[in-house]
């Protein structure tokens, strides 16, 4: 993995952890997620306008990834409703590199060395440590299960998009259509409120759009990196954001127990690093 690819994916990791923290901190998470999807859709219109159309062979990947992302939004909402950022985020994001490594091996034959498998073992150990802690004293234990499902979603769309963006021959065009198809998420949240004449907190929605801009930048960078570096390595480095999320949860949200969560996040990150070096 080149220094350039490593640098931009690490930057994407910081952006991703930041917008997830915004979702967790919000008093209206569904509205924030709608705003994130709204920024995706607006960015999609722009990208479609400036990019070449993706190759027809990539449309299956675009549509499949879109469906997976719908599930991702629903699971993300429930994960942060039930659990802490410093628990949910490392479990869901830490699980993804292992799934991506197995998926890319099964589909396109990308293989790992012994060092890579050790990295996968470290990721699994860190996830297990987080799961056993079960979060703060009064946290809902279902949070771990939802976080694991969320990790499966992340691994699935990472593989699909990694293959799709390569086949598209137009990363900008691929990203454009993928982002545009998130528009129904916005309608699903906003329309019922309009019909019921429920007050919508537009300043909060605007804040969510800022988070959406972070998300667009983060995922766009990752999709581009997958065209110049191994998919599994990109996915692994991206999930170094687990340390950032754990620190945000402990320092800013006061999530406890802090020591076990930080140690678990470091174990996951060490496994991610080994996968990146592999």
C-alpha cells in the first residue's frame, strides 16, 4: 500500500469517526442520518454531472450496495440508540476488515500472508473483549448484536463497492449514482413528519449536512483508494478510526468502563495495522 493511499485513507478514518460521533451525540438521530443521506444525494447529482457514466457491468454492484446501505442506515440508528459510541463503533468497524479479507479472497483471490491472518486474529480478539464488557453498567445488551450485524453490512458493501468501482472505469460516476440512490432515506424520515405536521429542527438538519459532507469525503476517498490499493488493505486502514471513536466516546461522552474500551480499541487497531502492512 503506497504512502499516498495510506495517508488519504487515514484522513478518511478521522472524518468517518467524527460524523459517527455527531450521530451518537444528537437528540434526533434519524434526522441527522436523513441529513447525511441528503448530502450524499446532493453530492451524487454533482458527481454525475462531472463524471463519466459508470460501465454497465458495475450497475449490479451499485444497486446491491444501495440496498445494503439502506440496511446500514437502519442498523446504525438502532446501534447508537442502544449502545455507546466507544463500544458500537469498534465492534462494527473492527469486524469489517476480516469480512472483507475473506470476501475478496473468495471472490477475486486476494490472499493474506501469515502476518495478515495474525492481524485478523487481533481484530477478532479486540471485538470479543468489547462484546464481553457489554458497555456501561446500564447499557442494553442488544447493542452488541446490532453492532455485529452492522459490521456485516459494512463488510458486505465494502466488498461490493471495491469490486464495483474497479469495474466502473469511472470512480466519480460510480460514487455519483451510489450517493444519489440514498435520496429515499431522506424521504423516509422527512415525509412522515411533514404529513403529521411535526416540527422539523432545520438547524439540526443543517448540522447533519456538515456530517454528511464528512461522510461523502470519507467514502469517496476510500472508493478511490480501492482503485489503487488492495481492497482488504484499504478496508483495514480505514478502520483505524476505532481508536478515534473510542477516545471520543470516553473523553467527550463520558462512556465507561474506559480502560477496557480503550485497550480493546487498541487491540483492534493493532490488527488493522498488521492487515495494512500485509
